């Protein structure tokens, strides 16, 4: 018998008791403030009001509930959802995953474990979901990226990226919102052409600098976009990063503004050199 090249995953025995799925009456659900976080703050109250006002069962995750020895039910995970449900007059019970815990300490330990293991969605994850949901802004940004020959990176670890992948989706969406379609398109095309065939390790910083610069200079009469692309391709990504970091440290300004100034100076030098060549006697 030929065994597979990879061995089966070694697992530990399951811990705890199998939970039950139940619809629990809202008045029966309690919150143990000895280990639960406080919701008496502005951000929590705003979130609770939003959940209550726009209640959507398709987005609802069942509460995680502990059944104690006396039969009482205590919220381990889902305090905001419960508070939102209590604000409404048309909800009477909630779907819950109910587990019998041996002690209050075990409940608290589960609460800690759930919050430690929970991984927040990255900007990339949210953008992919927005594209799949047909969000107009996300779809338009994707179309502009693809038109420039760029693709969305699957994660932020550049070591395994392929050439032309970008992960700075938050920066691209921000420039689209602030500067509009034309600037965003030109900035994407510039980095795609200037660093064609390269892994865009510093694509986010250089893109932000290019977008800021193009926003200010693209409308200027006589601006030569082809010359700008040549200038950008004339140095490595690392060299651009060093120049940007140096100017940022020298003047104490934001990286995006420092990058735009570096590009503007490089363009001015190149344009002056072109003018000298054109004016030189044959």
C-alpha cells in the first residue's frame, strides 16, 4: 500500500461539551460584567444603535451563550447584538449557540480565547468582498487597475507576489475619492509601465507620491506624461524610497507630500535638460 506523501494532521481530543442551537428569549439572556467589556461608551453605543436601526437577519451571527448550573443563560460573545435587539420592539428571541460551562472562570476563558483568535478583516479582504458585492467604487477601481495591467495582491506579503500585483488598495481608493478618475488612472499606468515586470514591493508609497504629484501637475499646460514615466523608470523602487524618506525626515512632512516633491524636482530637472538639448546648436 502506497501512503500519501503528506501525513494526516495530528489532532487533540475535542474539549468541552457539544453546544446546542437554540432560540433564546431576550429577557432570559444576561451579561456578566465581571469579564465582559463595557458598552457604556460612545463607539459601542453608536454601533448598537446602527445594528438596531438596520437589523438584517442575513448578517446576524448567533450569540455564544453559557448555560450555568442553575440553568441561567449568560452572554459570552454577542453583547452588542443583544443590546441592539433590546432597543427594538419587534424581536422576542435570538438564535444562540448554547454551551454548558463548568464554571464562570471557563466562560471568561472562552471570552478571552474568542477575542484573541478573532482576526480583523484587512483592507484587501474588505475590497474583495466589495467587488463581489458589486460595489460601484470597488468595481471601477478594479477596472482601472486591470486596464493599467495591474492585479490585486492576495495578501500583504510581497515575497510571494508576482510582478504587477498591488496591495495598497486603501491608498488607491483614497486617491480616487480625493483626486478623481483621471489622476488615479494615470498614477496606476505610471507605476505599471515604469516598473513593468517587477514585484511592486514599494508600489504603495510610490503610487501615493505619483497620485499626489499628478493631481497638482497633470492639469498644467505642457506637462509630458511620457517624460514622467521615463523619469520614474530611471531609478529603482529602493532609490525612490530613499529619496522620499530623506526629504520626509529633512522637512518633517507627510510621506505622500515628500514623495510628490521628489517627483516634481526630478521632473523639473529632466524637463530643463530636454530644453537645453533642444536649444543647443546643431
